[in-house]
């Protein structure tokens, strides 16, 4: 049976309120446990609206039907007024996901701020952002999050150094092909990375495949004897594409695919290869992402 690590990114208040409970129901029906990465600070995602001036971003919004996916309330959040605090309003939803046996990790304090400014933020500022999210989840659940996943797969040397101030077992900050120890800006960092290996809905619908063919397209990307990590979004697969995602899980079961939290993928991993993380433009996305090098560095880290 082929195993697939299942990561759920929760970016917005709408995704937390509507998408997460819907996904919890779907996962319960299919007997699946996943890793939920929550944004818990202000929902300022509407501040991305200025990016419509970028033709690539505008095309992405049109081809993925973003207004239907996210709702106009999300697209305008944090523009004319301060964004609502997601963790404060939705603490009970985080607890529900935790009680259902899912892994709870940190996505961001302010998703928009990270995505827009992480390249220019120094280590202490990044650590402050992480701490606010880390402490919020710890207060809600009574335990700290064991992992973190950078918004939009964007990380830097300063960010990885800041992450080491916290008790994370692993990070999921990049795209790649295998579990590895990251080397960035000439320095090997201590926390292993579990990269996303499979494409997301917003990257391929309207470019590489049609909406109605997405499930079969994605299933063909999952291969035995390799790392398979799928990232879905609460705002997409938990709301607008909920029925399609449920059908995907049914088809996956018929192909003998099993889903698990990312933490389980670390079990049995000892000597991890060291790979460089670098920035790369990624098909289907308007900006750069952090990416794992194909070839390992000469050193190896032992867990």
C-alpha cells in the first residue's frame, strides 16, 4: 500500500470556520488522520488584492475562480479594517481537530505578512511572528505545536534559524522529493524538512488540467516507492471543492493509497541526506518558492 502524507493548510478565518469542520467530517468518514497547519493571527489576506496588478497573479485568480473558492469576504479581509484574529475566534475548531486525532502545526501568525515580507525580515522579527503563533496554539491546546509549515513555501536562512528557537520536530517549508536536512545560505540547519511533493489545485487547474479531470491528474502523480506529500487548503478542498475531494479520497482508496499525518513519515528515518534549499519560480504560482536541490550535499545528518 502506498502511503501519502496529507497536509492541510488553513490560511483564513473562512477556511477555519467552514473548511476545517467540513474536512474533519470527510476525514472521519474515510478514517483518515492528517496534519493541519493553522494561521492563527489576523486574517489580512485581502491585502493581496494589490497583486492583481501582476498579470500572472490576475490570471491565477481568474483560472482558479478565486472569488468562488475563497469568497469575497476573504479577498477583502484586512483592507478597509484590521483583520480578525483567527485563533481567538476559532479556538474551538483547533481543539476539535486535535481531539479527532489530527496533528496540529503552525502555518503562520499573519499569513499575508509572511508571504509579502519574509525575504526582508530579520531573524528577531521572524522569531517574534513565530512566537505569537506558537504561543497562541499552545494556549488553545494546552501543548505546543510540534511542527510548522511556511506560508506559500517561502523560507529563508533567517527564518530557519529563527525556527530553531522553538521545539519543532520538523518543518514543511519547501517543495521537493525526499525528507532531508536543509542547508541554506551556506549553513546546515538542525530541523528536518518534509517537503510537499505533489501539485496543488490552484497550480494546475486551468493550466495543466481541467477542473473535471483534476482527481485523475493528481492520482497519476502519486507513485509507490517515493515520498508522496499532498498539500490541500481548507478554503478549497474544504469548501468549494469538497465534493470533488471526497471523490478523490474514494478513488485513492480503490488504488490502495493510505493517508497519514506528516509526523508519521519521520518514523524510521535516521541518517538524513543534506540538501540545499534555494529559490525557484514554480509553474502555476505567481512568485518564487523554496525548493529542495536534486543532488544532496556531501554531508549527512543523523537523527
